[in-house]
């Protein structure tokens, strides 16, 4: 039994470098992004200069990351739908944060601005410049507040 466990552990250790080689982050051009991502960028970041665009392969997922010269960053899934937008050093473009969430953040923290938004299967998370994090469901109802 002990020998079997040791063989399994040795096999996992030997296979680990192979797994790392399947992770592939490579620079791409904007034209290589999915059309949905390109449309999002032209709508919400018009005239912004792209500093870097990456295709991030982490088997089995493929994601895209775009970093703008202003320091803003956008991440997209395989279909080109945004999953995260970060604007720590610039204003969050209008229309990205759903209105009910933006209104709730402004109601609770009128002197703060949204610096980051993440979208997942279960909802959204807003990060504010005062360090607060607001979690919303897919129906835009406030579920949690964290600092």
C-alpha cells in the first residue's frame, strides 16, 4: 500500500512540469480578440491606446486580457464577454456598471467611485476607491458588503 502511494505521488510530481507547459500566455493583436471583445472596447474605450493584449490559455479555459496605456484593464472570456474591468487610475467608462448597482454604490458611498467590476456566474462584485467591496446577485440586488 505504501509503495502504491509513493508511485502515485512520484507520477504526479513527474507530470506537473507537463501541466505547466500547457499554460500559455501570449501577446496578441486587437484583431485576434473575439469580435464581442473588440466591440466592447470600441464602445467603452474609444480612442484608448492598447499597451498590451494577451491570450491566456489555462487548460481548458481561454481568456483574454487587454491593458490600456491609461492603466485600465479589461478581461474577457472565450466568447469575448467581459469578466473584469479595472480602472484604478482613470474613470470607469459610463455604461459598464449596471445602473441599479451604480445607484446603490452612490447611495451608500457618495464620495467614492467604482474602480473595478467583476462579473461571474453568480453575480457581480464592485470595488470602490475607499476599499469597500459590494457583492450583487445577477438580479442586481445587494448581497454583501466587505472592506
